[in-house]
C-alpha cells in the first residue's frame, strides 16, 4: 500500500536558521513526490516536485528538497528561515505503477518560525 | 494565469438548503478536482473530472453532486447537508489526469462552508 509519513507534527526554528521538514514514503514503482504549503486560511500552494533526475530539487520561495531513494525520503529544506514561512506543509506522493492513481497526502507539519 | 478561483469564499447554509460552490480555471487544464479539508488536516479527495468526465468519485454521499459544464468550470451542488460537512472545500486543477502521474495540482483559495 502507498503511504506518506511526516514524523513531526510541529517544527520550530528561529528566523535565519536552516529548516528541515521531514517526509518518508512507500509506493509501488518509482515515486512522484510533491511538497505543498498552506498559509493560514488559504488554499494549498505547490512548492516543488521530484519526478526523475537530479536528487536535489529547487522550488518556490527558496525551498528545496532532497530525494533519497535508499532512505525513501524527500525532506524539505531552506537555508535561512523567514517568519513568513510559518505555515502548514504537506508532503504527497504518487507511485508510477499499480492501479491506485490517487495522490496520497501526509498528515502535515506545522512550521513556526520565531523572530 | 496560474490562478484557480472559487466562489463564494464563505457560505453558511441550513440543513434543508440547496447551494452551489463554483470553481474556474483558465490555464487550459483538463483535470479538475474537489477536495474537502478539515482544520489542520490533509485534503480529502472527493471527485476528479478528466476531460469534463467524472473519473473518480471517492464514495462521497449523494448530498454532494459535482458538475463540470465545460473545461474551465467545476461546480459542487449541495443539498441536505449535515453539520459534519462543515469544512473548507478546495478546488484544484492540473494539466491532465492519468499517465504520466507527474503533474502538480493548482489549488483555489477554497470555500469555507458552515452547515447549521
């Protein structure tokens, strides 16, 4: 069965420090991996995705994510956090094989960046 | 234009009312989605339209009725809802649905629905 895990409900970082939001997955075949962000009282916004190729993917707002096949992980990172990065972050995955084509969502990680 | 618009932003309805949620995109996308989201939870897929045809219905109660009048518009008709249906309803679109499965989805801001 396909699944996504975001092991931390909440991440707290100080402004200017690097941040990491963790995601691990289990899918059939090669994974298609996505990160979305949801600011308070807003819809979700696409940040970045991994399909194939370079393991380090760069996305919007200075975020990047590293695909690690051996660890089945796709952690979201940013070198220097901003207070405005405070939001709810969702990791999502689809497998490239199998009958289930749905996008599987993690439970979300709430990021708080403190001034 | 990478925007998905949704109206209304907020909706309060009684359990006997009939109302509709509307969604529009002008990105030429051929897949459109309805999601339901409870506070601080991931979105739950309700329906998927692919090339204006319903391709996925996630066993949603019949009090929710989707409609896709054309490739740019998606409606969700609501009737006889229950208080537990109160949630944020999100519309999304992507270039297409199906293989490859690599397309991201673009979300609207949502409609905050309260059922009294």
